[in-house]
């Protein structure tokens, strides 16, 4: 396996051209979003089974060669638990790579485990033990250390092997078509769009509210989402779910009553 670290426009273009005709591409991303609403892409890993690369977007102003490669329909794009990776691609290009194959979804359909992690699936199917040393690493740090790059590359080096094993099992069992609907859903750009008016649906405890209280929660959740987007801050930094629920439940009539809501930041008032 040839391995590359790509941090220049020329190297990126050359690498993308070298794997353009590969039948499949294994993909993964490293990102941070602990202090922001939008995920910040820190590293992108890609492999075609004979070459693997870490692409450093923090050193690249233009990812057009990568976009051209990934948006072409000529190769299968392989992910493990694709949702967050695809969210990033949709933010970058307002388009999604296709066709898709998600090894986590395939493993679930084959009865290998619900929402099985990548390392666990590699161990189960390939008998390889992957390090977890850099699971919580700071991917914004530069320069990246050798151990970080090894961890990142491993996330795609074995992904292609998983695809080949899982795809063969699906064909043998006649279940490939069963996954098509799931993959089509992942490839629907609408599921990556932000709909503030629907954000109340993810708040735990909403089931206890009815009528006007529920309407208040819906309005508050939409307001919080817009504030988080505008300021690029995590939702919880704007207002925690528990505070939204208390405001909707109590419906304070004035600032004095509002100020008694536990956990409400006075700056928000």
C-alpha cells in the first residue's frame, strides 16, 4: 500500500488523477465541532486499495480535484457510518458523492451487530486489532504526528476490505437490493439541510408537552437553531434543552418570572 500526505494543490491533483478509474474509493473524515455549529473539516482520508492518502484541507485553498473525483458516478464511495461525513461534503459542495456503500448499515443488515463501530467490525471480519489511541485527538493541531496519521489512514485502509467482504455476503444472500433504499436515503441532500421549524423534534422530554406549551417549545427551538447558525455556536451554548422545556412548561409572564428559570443565562434575557 502506497501512503501519501497531501498538503499542496499539485500533489492533490496528481493523486486524484491517479485513482480516477478505481472501481471503489474508501473515505473518512476527521473534523471538530465542539465549539461550533458547523463541523470544521480537519483531514480527509481516501484509499483505492493500493494507494491511501491523508488530504490536509487546512493547507489547501482549493479542493476542486477532490470534488471532481468524488462527485463522479463511476466509482462506489465507501464509508462507515456515513451520515456525518456526507454532511461535510454537502456543506462543501452542496452535492453528495454517489453511488454510496455504508459498511455499518451493511453489517447491521447481515446481522453482525447494531451500529457496530469501525474498529469492532474490522476485528470481527478481518481479525485485525486497531489502535484507539487517537480517538479523542485534536485534529486541528499542526503538524500532525505520525501516530495521528497512522490512525487516520487505518480508517480507510481496511474499509475497502470490509466492503469486499460485506458486498460478497450480500450477493450470496441475495440482499443487495435491501440496502438500496437506505443508501438512497443517505444520498438525499434534503436530510442534510437545516430546518429550524423541525428542531423541536430532537428534544427529549417534548412528549410531556401539549397544546400551547408544545407550540412555545417549537418556537423556542427554532429561535435557538437560528441563533446557533448565525453565531456558529453549539446549540447548548445558546440554550440547553432543559431550559427550553422549562420555559415552555412554565410560560413566564414577565422578566422577573423568566429570570427564575434555572440555567437561563442572564445575557440571553
